[in-house]
């Protein structure tokens, strides 16, 4: 006798429901997501007994036609995708067409729905996958979905449910994960006739305040610091809590392309940014939204899974830490940089960019008496170093300033370049590189003279060093000390950092140290001098004013004065142009 047969739909749906609908909160999530997909601007949730006896969602979305209302409950019935390739350009929360079929298999469902173009709506009643009633009704545009007695026909599931208090907590938790993404939608949540949440239309920050700052919105609002960083691969935005408001029960939310996600690694990226600012076990609140090209993430989204894989996890990790650091620094929560307190984070998109060529590094000493604004152009003490410096490049840049004299004030262009009219033409100076050169010179001198200015950290930080790098850091220890770091070995693979170079304040010292170590790997060298140059240049490029940062005239003048004092300023130690000159002739030719 043959024994293989197909399961009846209601049994198959019940089995599927076990996966999609595990508890009232997963059912509510599916219903609310459907309302959002239907374009609703108002969504009302009414719950009884933590959803065990009633879960009702009323929306003002598109509604359904009479036929669609029936079809919607079929397995794999969806209006959201047609073919597999649509999966890669999803714009809706749902797409599997499983939720309604699952819900009606394990509950008593009553749905009324009407489209704007229809005069009359449809009411449909289904118990355990069996349609018991379908008829025309008078009803408002949108959908009113009632799920009664969830798991009434699956005793084991019903018994599996937790207390009302726990299930209500689950409901609210899942509800938060949705409302925080859709501040433009008005939501209400009623439990046992009591309004638990009333969330009018808002913006992102206001929505966070509506949800979490109910006792004192203004106070809660002042705890939030905005983060925003837009890079080639990801746009990260949202809010993080100030360190002093961190606690044991913080609100921590990540969303990717509008979906809640858990991400322990990115969680670490955030807590790392707070290093040294938190007391004991306190953890900061955060609400971080990632907008990312779907190609960059694993799109195989399971309805109940909240983990998402990122292709460029490591790079995004760094962006995130930097963005949070930057935001905390901006609000004077961490000591801020000399110049850069308001600018955007400037971050390398290419991680393995070659940044340094120590073999060609000259030693630089500053010619403090050299002032290009004087008519005497030569700085007597500086010439030998200048020659040495320039001889390193096959076609040495002429020292641009030499034959020219500044005519008037500098101007800033594109928040990035300084324009300086001179007798020989229009000079353009890259502000970030210029400042980095100035700082490099300072760090080099401090290292030579063993008198780096240090700043004590309020909370010492811990630098973890892989065993393979211990030798590297040991060899650099003296120079790091000379420049202002205070490092004490904590364990065979970690150091405490209790002070940092004062010019570095506001930067993530640990990150800078890690980069110095990394750089040293790239350009392996046993020459002490070259290590010093590594350290100096790493510190300098981290501390220098960013591109994109507006500068006032005094800041520009001060920077240029320092720049002219260097023996050479045409190129950075890693060979990039600092200045360039548009001669009068070249400018003239543009008008031909
Ligand atoms: P999915 O959301 O994955 O498409 P569902 O089973 O959740 O699958 O829903 C099936 C279909 O029913 C949806 O594709 C949609 O066309 C329709 N639908 C469900 N809920 C609503 C609603 N609140 N308003 C309008 N249409 C809805
Ligand atoms: Mg759905």
C-alpha cells in the first residue's frame, strides 16, 4: 500500500505557523508590517490579555478588493513580489506571503477591508484555515484585522505562552522596533482598554522621545546626541545617549534599511567609542540606522531572525566607532580637537591605502626664524634640510613661496583649500595636509627632545596587542613615551594607556595606537628614525584639521605662518602635494 500523501492545507499551514507565529508579538509584528506595506498613515493596535484573546490592528491603508481579501489568506499569496529577482529590490516589510495563511491556521480571524475606489467593503471570517463567512459590509477605507484566541486549536502552543506580563512586554518590545523606524506614521497601542502608547506623527528624534522619554521629554531629549556619517558604502545616522546617562537598562537599537537588527559586533563598535567614559557595567543607549545598498548585506531574511550579515563589517565597524566618537566629541563630551569641532568625520574608504614611505623620509628641523611675509625670503638655517628634502623626489617641487610674496588675506575654498593671492600667482593650499605637516614637525621635535606634552586621561584605556605585535610595540615604547603616551604593561598582551599626547585630545587614542602598529607592519623597518617618523606622521594625520572644516581668517593665517616656517611644505612626508600655484600666465590663458 502506498503511504505517501499530501498534507491538507490547514495542517500544512499550521506547521508553517509554528515557524512564523510563535507568540502574540510575532503575530502583531506581521499585522502591523502589513499595514505599513499598505501605506497606512495611522495604525491602531488594540490588545486584550497580552494578545492571547485579542490582537486587533486597524489601519487607513490601501485596503483590499473582495477577491484579494480572500486570496490574501492563501499560502504564498502576496502582492509584493512576482519573481525571485524582486527579492533584491524589496521596498516592503513582507514578501513571503505566509503570514496571513499562518495566522488564520492557528486563530479565529475576522477582517473587514475596503479600498478607496470601492463603495462597499468585504468582511471575512476564518477559523483555523476554514472560511466561515464572507460578505459585503459598510466600513471605512483601510483594513481592520482581528485575531481572536490565538492558538485556540494548538493546545501545546497555548500552554507554551508566558504570563500576560511577559507576553505584553514582548508585544511592546516588538512594537517599539517598528515605530522607531516609522516616525511619520501615527500609532496607538491599547491594552485592556488602557492607552499604553500614543504616538503622533513625528520625526526620528521626537519618536524616540515619545517612546522612551515619557516622564520628561525635554530631559530625555537633552541626553541624545546625533550621529551622522555618509560614506560610499553606508549611511549611518541616529542618536546615541550621553555617557553620564548610560545605565544598566539602556535602550539599544540597530536598524538596517528599516528593519530592526541585532548586531553584537556593531554593539561592540559603539561601546568602544565610549571607552573610558562609562562607569562600571553601565551601557549607553543608542538608536542607530544603517542605510545600505542591499548588495552589501545578506538579503536572506528569515521572518523571525534579526541578524544581518554585512560584507564590509570591519570597515563599517570603524565608521561607527568614529561616528560615535566624533558625535560625543562635538558635544564636548570628550575633549574636542583644536580645530575640528563641527566638521564631518573624514574617514578613509580604502583601508589598505599606502600612507607612508619611510625609506625616503628626511629628518626635519624647524627654521623658526623663517617668515615668508618678510621681504627676505631665505631662512638662513633652513636651507640644508630643504635641499635634502627636495632631493628625495625625482622632480622636486619648486618651493613655491620663494619667489612670491603674499598680496593680501587668504580665503577658504570648498572648506578644504586655502587660496592665497601672491605676486607670482594664486597659491592653493590643502588645509588638512598643511596642518598635518606642521604637526608632524612638532611631533618629530618633541620626540627628539624627549619633551612631548602629555594629557592625563580621566579613565585609563586598555590597548590590546596581539602577541605577534608585542615586539613592535616594545621597540616603539620609548618614542611613544617621548611624544606623550604613558603605557604600562597590564598583561602579556595588553597595556593601560593613562596619558596621551595633548595634541591628540579628543581622538580615540587606542585607535591611533593600533594604526601606528599596523603602519609599522606595512613598512617593516628596524631603523629607529623611521619608526619615529611613522609615529609622528600617524599622530599628525589624525590630529590635523579635517577637509570640510570651515576656517576663519585668523586660523588660516596662523596655519600658514606655521607652514612657512617649515623647511619645506611642498609635499607631505608621504609625498602628497600640499601647495600648488596657478601662475598669472595660466590664469590668463583660461580667458583666451
Ligand atoms: P506578505 O506581507 O508577505 O505579502 P501576508 O500573508 O502578510 O504576506 O499578506 C498577504 C497579502 O495580503 C499582502 O501581500 C497584501 O497584498 C495583503 N494584505 C495583508 N494585510 C493587508 C493590509 N493591512 N492592507 C492591505 N493589504 C493587506
Ligand atoms: Mg506580511
